[in-house]
C-alpha cells in the first residue's frame, strides 16, 4: 500500500487558549482532489496554512511525501524543523490565497518569475518562458505587463494561480480562492482550476464555499466542523445523501441561500 | 557701531569663505544621512530578529542613543575614543556621530514602514519559498519605502540643522567659520545672517526635493529588475 502524500497525525493546534485541532487525523493520496467545506472558523483554512508552513503546530505531526513537515529526522529522533528543512519541504507545496496577495509593485509577469529566479536560480529567459506558458494556461497572456491594480479580481486570482504553479509544486493548496470575488468573476477562476484538474495530475486541496464546484471537481469532500472532520466521502454521497445531521444542516442552510 | 548697519561690501567679502564652509556642512549632512540610513535599516532589521537577545540588545542600543544628547556623543567619540586608540578627524567623527544618532531615530521610521507592509505579502513570499533576504529585498522593502520618505526627509533636514554642534570639535562648518570671521573683524551681523539664510535656503530646497521624490514615487513601490 502506498503512503499518503499528506498525512496529519494527532495534530494539535491552538491560537492562545482557543483549540483549533485536537488529536486531528487526516490524509490525502497522491493525485487526489479533496475539497474541504464547512462553516467559517472550523479550521479549514488553518489546515492549509499548517501545510504551507504559515502556521506551526503544538502537537502531533504532519508528513508530506513521507517526510515530517514540522520536524526533522535526526539519529536521536524527531526535532523541530529548522529553516533549511522547511525550505526544502515547501518545494512540495504551492498556495493560492483568498486575497490573492500578489506583489503590487511587480508586473504580472514579474510576479510569476520572482520565485523561479530567486529560489530556483533560473535565468530571466528561462523564468519568463515558464511565465509565458502559465499565462497562456490561465488566459492572461495579453496582461503580462500590467500591474495587479490594473486587473479585475478574477484576473488577479488567475495570476495568483499561475504564480503558485511556477514553482511546479506537487500539491496545490487553494484557500477560498473565489471568496473575495464578485459573483460574475468566479467562473473564470474556477475554469482554470477545472482545466488544471483535467490536464495535470496535481494533488489539490481546496477550501471552498462553492458547493457545486466542490461536487464537480473533487474525488473526496470533507465536511469540517469545530476542528474535526464530521463526515467525508465521495461528492455524490456527501451532497445527495449526507449521513451526519450536522452535514445535512449545513448543506440545507447553504442550498436554501 | 550701534544698531543696524548692514555692510554689503563686507558681506560680499566673507560670502565665498562661508560658502566654502557650507560645503563642509553639506558634506557632513550627506555622509551622515547615508550612514544614518544604513544604521537605521540595520537596527530596524535587528529589531525584527528571531532571537530575543538580539532584539533586546538592539532595543537598548537604540534607546540609549536616542536618549543621550548628540553633543555628548560627539564629545565622547572625539575626546574619549582616542584613549582607546581610535582617533578620527573632526569630519569623520561628525559623520559617525550624526549617522549613529539619526540612525537610531530612522530605525523607528523604518520599523513602522516595514510593519505597514501587509501580512499577506509575507505569506505569499513564504509560500513561494523566498529566502528572508529576498523577501526583504524584493517584496517588503520596496513596498515599505514610500511611506518612509517624508519622515526620513524630516530627520535628514533636522540633522542638517544640527551640524553646528560639530563646531564643538573644531570642525570648520558654516557656523564655526562665521564665528571666526566675526571675531576677526568685530562684525557678527553679516556672517551670522548669511549662515542663517543659507540654512533656510538649503532646508527649503531639501524639503521641496523630498516632497517631489514622494510625489513621483510609485504608490505600490519600486521593483528591482
């Protein structure tokens, strides 16, 4: 049996006195597309942020590609990860943010070439070739020289996706990537993800409020509440025949909107 | 000689000497500003270090430098350091003292500028695996720069106006030269007035320059190629 690509083992996460996760277990197989749904404040985004090393953990362990993320293996057992280890582990992951977090002082193209040039030491020519390819993929070729403040929200997010892909991560984390968009701009962004899901063998972990999209794209849907997975399963089952009462209540409230 | 009798002949006679000294004043300000910016940035970054001890020590150095008079620092560098085998020319001492003193002030300006950069920018940089160095150089500092310009400019003008303190260690800057001219000729009105006017002129020009820099600086920051 192959090892899961992502594995949370008895993870504990607190913000001060607020417990987010306690004895939290979760895993994702390679190539799997997993959607996380649930009410806000249930720890959905925190899960992604822990994986992207934006948030530490207080207990337990997280494995990515068979290696501990927040710890380093030494002859004397696991020790907390140092910068070098985190730097190495981050190569597996890419993240797209709810509020885009594009670099406002850089052109669209420069946003994408920054990391390949600085982190992977690629030449400007190489990095721009990657950027051109990705801009085509997200349909932004004609906006390459514009600045983020000249773009619509949907366009910004497409650049955000291209920027994350430039580092060729094995795992793509999508943190409510359409939540900050006007409704009419949501589809252009989701189309990009649909395309990615079809053409490439990414492992994708997405936190979303777009239920139809989650149903359409996912291999598995997890319903989160209060830092725990209340129910998980194939999208058809979750959306048409949820077993848990809390899932039913959440979906009912959502669909009636 | 009593009352107000302005002597134009004398004014024109001493003007070249005072302008010559103005070069020293400007030189001290320019070099002092460069040093202050470097020192200020270094202090600001050290204040954000991951190590408590470094943050703690930097905090107290900055507090110490800000809370002691510039003149004491100038005297200390000029008269006490030679006892430890470090002697410097008046100009070098002045530049060092001004750089250190105003560097401490500027570190607070830089710190708040850096703090003003959105958290999401740091997170994006981290998600892209940029090193801390590249994060500061390419992402954070370019965006922090613009809000820092007015306060930095004010401190540089303040520094310029404090250069007369360097006359205390015999640096031949404008005021010192004016005083010498005055005592040699028993006329103080013209040299001191000239010095005052020159200070006013330079300050106004500098303030306007800073205003222009700020206005033409891109709102989003600048990109290194």
